[in-house]
C-alpha cells in the first residue's frame, strides 16, 4: 500500500524514513535558500521543524523565494512556511519564531533539542553565533555561504569551511572560526567570482545583492540533501 513516503522508503529504507520522522531540524532563515531547504525536508519526512525568521515577504522576494507569491506578500515568512509544511505533512510539528537571530537572541533557543541546525541567515555575527552554539551542544550544523550576485548554479559545492576559496563571505567566516578554534564546519559555497551590485540600500548605503531564481534554490536543495544524508546515517 502506498503512502506519501513510499517512494522515499524504496530509496532509503524503512528505518531511515523513521529516523527522519523522529528528527528535529532548526532552519534559521526561511528566505531564498532556507525556504527551499524547508520544502525539501518536509517532503523528505522530517518530523519536527523549528523555523526562525523575523521577516515578511515583499515583492522583491518573488524572483527567488519558494513561499513568496502575490498572495503572501506582507505575510510572515515563518507563518507561511508553517502552513506550507502542514499542507504537505499534517503530522509534522512546526515551531515558529518571528525573531532575528543574533548573539543577543541566542538564549531563546535550546540547541541541545535539535538533531540538525541549518544556517541560512545573512549576517556574519549571526552565522558565527549559530555555529558556536551548535558546536557547543554537539549538534551537526551546515552553513550557507554567499548565494547573492551568483549566476552559475553548477559552481556550488559542499566542503569544510577550512577548504573554501574565492567566496568573500566564506573567507570572513573561515577567519572568524579560526580565531575561535572552531573546526569541522560543513558549508555550501561557490567558487564563482560574484558580480558587483550597482544598487545600494537607501538606509545603509550597502550594495543590495543581485539574485535570480535558480541559484538560491540549488543551494537550499543541496543543504537539504546533506541534512537528510547525515540524519539517516
């Protein structure tokens, strides 16, 4: 008799399907990369999700974020993602936090509860803190490096952060982790030289990253694949 995960079971086996069902994964950032990670993990059978993001969907998200539609513009990203997960798997448990993760908000989260942590946020201080907290609790973590200003989705690969090159964000994270003597951090990064963005944010005057539909999606799906692979070992 078929059920929603019968095809998955044919590929990875019944025991692995049960492992995913009993796993709890925290996804920090439910945007371009994180949204696709959430989608793939929900369809893979992960049983419990913690979704962390304080943002709402805007028109500029429509080009690359799976949960961004004309109907969801202005709505909370984590609320929309929760509804989406529950529409795929009514048995899934979804905890949502409309919070911008920073070292100051880290105490809101008990990392020891998680079986896996996905870092799909943008800020360097947030990424460092996430990795530190996960490592402190012995929880596997995978971190998304720069997906903005990239056009070649085939250039992304999985590597230890210490083995990365070219990516400016990976270089900063690598340096900061080395200062803290943190090792063995899995990430997804690209060796493609990022294109320069001409548009600047009116408030910060920082360049606004350019983006396109098929790049963040590839990163998010690669991350989901790594999470599933590690969880069912």
